[in-house]
């Protein structure tokens, strides 16, 4: 991301916790900017580019992933809203972290990969949205 790239964004600046802002992907940031716009609420960046601390093939190492959360919306609702964004192909939810957050990335796949991390720290990739919704304490619409 160049200075000019950052100027294309409405809601984000290089001063946030990107790790290394110059290593972030413009494509990811444009997608995040659109999502942020639609949500109408501040998105807090926990982490963007990283050189360690994630899974071996993590898109954080390419600057193509971000971890963070919208300030007020319930984290499960944020997850469901993220599913509506075509650009995000990897979407993870960490609802049991001290401060719950989402992982969003733009991996080059057509079908989205989604996951959640449970209380014990295990990752789940095969689950129904209903299961996740109930986990969040929501009442599934009948
Ligand atoms: Zn992540």
C-alpha cells in the first residue's frame, strides 16, 4: 500500500494496528472499507500483516488478512454480515476470546472457507450457521 492507496480509503489509515501498513493488500483494504461503510460503525484493527504468530499458511503473512471487530455490533451478527461480503473468502470468528473478533481474508478461492474457534481453542470448519447462531445465544428464526 502506497500513500496514494491509503488515500483511496474512506475509513482507514496507516496509523492503525496493521503490523506493517505498507505490506497490506489494497484489495483487502478496499473490501474492508466497503464493509465498514455498510456497517456504519468503527472497525477496530487488532492485526494485519504479520511475520509470525499465525497458522503456517496464514494470509496475514501476505498482508491479505485482518483480525478485528466492529465496536458495538454483536460478534455473531458481525460474522453473519461478513458472509454477505463477496470479497472475503476466509472468515473466522473467535467468539470466546477475551475480546471477541473476526478474521477476514481474501484467499483466492471461489467458495468461502469459514471457521470458529471454540472455548477450548479448537477450530471448527464443518458446522451449520444455525449451530453457530445458537452458540451465540440467539434464537434461530422458526
Ligand atoms: Zn487472522
